[in-house]
C-alpha cells in the first residue's frame, strides 16, 4: 500500500512571519512580546491609536500656554499713532501723536508687536510640546517597557497659564518664574520618585479630595473650552450674573477694563487692573459663525466617542481646522489683515523645522522668595504626585500588570520617566509632563509593551516637521475637545461616597471651586480645608482617648457607649452617646 504524501502546511502570511521574527529577535525578547502575549504589529496599531487620541495636545497645549504671554512683555510692543489707521511714520499733525506702549498693549486691542511675539511663542511651544512628549515616551517605552504615553498634562497647563502667570502675564508671577517653579518641582518629583516616596505621599491627601480633583480639573477645562479666548465662545461676561450666554460675532464683542476717573476727568486703568479682551457680548447672541462650526466639531467628536471610534478628538479638530483654513469665509483663521496674511504665509510652508527661539532656557528665579512662587510649586508637585501616580496605577491595572501587593513591573522607571520629562519640559518652556489617560485606547487595542510608547514617540518625531500646520489650528477647533475631555474626567465622581457627608462635602467643594475660582490650587485648598474642619471633632476625640484623657467604654446596649473622664484617679461617668 502506497504511503500518502504528507500534506504541507499553508504558507504563513507576511504579517504572521513578521510577528514571529520580531518576537524571536533580541528586540522582541527585550520587550517581552511573547511573554506578554502581544505581537509587533499589535504594538504598532496600539501606538497609532494612542497617538490619534492624544494628538490634540500638540495644538491645545501650545494655545493654552500662549495665552500666558510666554516671555513676551511690554518691550515687544511697538509705538503706535493715536489714530490706529495712520502709520507711525506719518503720525504728524495737530491732532496726532505717537503713543508709547504701556501694560495695556498686551490686551485688546493687542499691540501688533506683542501679537507677533505671541505667534513666535506659539510655534516655540508646539516644538516644546513635541520634544518633551517624545522624550517622555522614549524613556517610558525603552526603560519601563510599558504601553503608556506622556505629554504636558491638561489641567496643569491651564493652571500654569491662567492662574499662575495669568492671561498675557496678568498673574502673580512671570512666565519665566513659573518655569523655574516647574523646574524645581520636577527635581523634587524626581528625588521622591527615586527614593520611593511617591506612592506614599499620594495617599496622604484625603480620599474625597483626591477623587474629586480629577473631575474638578475636567470642569475647569470644559469652562475654558466654552469661553471665547480658547474655545467656542458660548459663555460671555454679564455685569449682573458674571456669566451668560454669548456666541456673538467678533464684531459684536467688546473689551472691559477696571478704570478710575480723576478729578480733571481723565480716565485711567486702576493700578493692578487689566483689560479683559472680547468678553462682553453687545448683540447678536448665538450668531457667531465660528461658534456653530465649533458645535459641528463637538458633535463629530461626541458621536465618535459614543460609537467608540478611535481618534475621536483628532477627527473633530481636523474637520473644524480644515474648514477654518479656507480664506475669504466668515470662519477663516486667516482674515484679510496684516496678522492674517502673515499667518497664512507661514501656513503655506506646510513643512518647516522650527527651532525654539524664546521659550527654551527661559527660567528665572527672581520670584523664588514670593509666596505665590511656592504656592504654584507645591500645587504642581501635588497634582503631579496625585494625577500622574494615579494614572500610572490605573493604566497598569487596566493592562493587568498589578500584582497582589499593588505593584507592577517597570514601576520604578515609569515613575522616573515622567519626573525626568517634567525637568526637560521646563527647560524647553512647557508645563509639567504627565502620563496620559488616553493610553487606555492603546491598551484596549492590545498594547502591552514599551513598543507602543515608542510608536507614539515616532509619531511625535514626525510632528517636528509640520509646525506650520499645527500652529494654524484655531481656538474654536480646540474648544470642543477641551469640553469633552472634561466629560471623560467626570467619571471620577462615581467613586465619591455621596451618602457620607464628611466625604461628599469636601469632594463637592473641591469640584466646584476649581472652575468657579479659575484655579486648581484654590479648589484643593478649599477641599482639604473643609475635610479638616469636618473631621476635627472626631480627631480630637480620638486624641483624647489615645492619651487617656477620656475613655470609651462599650455598654453593650444598642451599641451605646460611655465616655469616662479620669479625675484624681476616679472614673466618673460623663456622657452617654447613642449610636445612630
């Protein structure tokens, strides 16, 4: 009987052969592809998904930090004629005079020289965001071997820009001093990460404040995204209720300033006061073309999130931005003005390697003796300890890396990676870098190794060459993702014990103060302070019992107990307390 020829197995597909070869290579063994039940192509796909969901940070972070004014100052403003329509060179005549710039040149109507400086700063900050994110992802991927991506954190960048430095430098300390605070905080963060104190410090913050701070930051970001300067412009100023419905066309917006009238009738800005640009809606509510375009972007992102489509944020930004790039429309990012023409000329380059000119190495330690400097430093440190550590643990748990002791493989280098990135970022001019919760999208796609993070780093590297496009993303394209990032961050409120008022009240105070005081720091202070006040009685009682001043004795009836006061060696019954 003739033997049947053995059937040959079908040839392996190209991707399968690639994955097998990668797993058996030195790189595959270093990143433990087979051990973590992953493949090379899976890691590439996971890295792509992660980048798509967090790529919005490149435009959003640069736009938010540019609102601080960066290193730009009054010295960047140029003299103007008293009649804005007349050039300075022709400013001669009986009723004309050359006006030298002062602090008001930084606010609406923004001086052309200051506006030019801001545009340069925005380009610098895009590159700084790219560089700090790239470095963080490389360290996380190559040394920690975790599928986590890093970039300047949402929330801390808003605190940096709007609370610490203030809009166009109207805050308590300068942009340069704020970078110094971030630099010192980064070094401290690096130290406590190196010696293992990081997770222990995070646990010292009261649990309700710790949980609600994430949601509070989300509300803060949503509030920013609803305003005009860095959002869709739905919220405007009201002299009677502080805020009201806006969405007016730019021609119907007015600036406000606190002024004082002297005895001779001269009107001047109150010392320390600033001009608030384009916040008062005179007429035409809900008639802004850019607002409705932003709403379309919001719907696109929201629908993609509902359908669980990867890259939801970037799709909305791309659509709104593409429409805004069309000239001679009511929603164009490039109006027919000198500033609009200049921005359009730069945009047309498409590919351009921009070198950081003004934000790199801009640190200044002149304000180190001011209380505001240390308030900012401590807040940055607390948020980094809490937010970054919490994100790392939650993502490691989501990926299945947490062991029975609550630790995970690569933990030490994961902690060191974001701390190192904070220091590097401050030297480049950006706010603190943190692990991004959007890393969950890559993990959901199957990412389990550092190759996912290195893939994200490769995409950030490509972004170096497309600065002209990234610098031309308008505020109404950035607003919708800010609002919806706030939605995602609100998930944390489900972990608050709302039935326990001692937990619920501090959580709510933290939650509500952050957006309404426009400060993460004030929210944290309010929440922690409320928590302490509500627990003082219990802590005092426990201290008295501990030191033997009073004694708690269980009576055994309905859970009742007695407090016994020790006086002259005799125990006398003092108070009967009934458990509810």
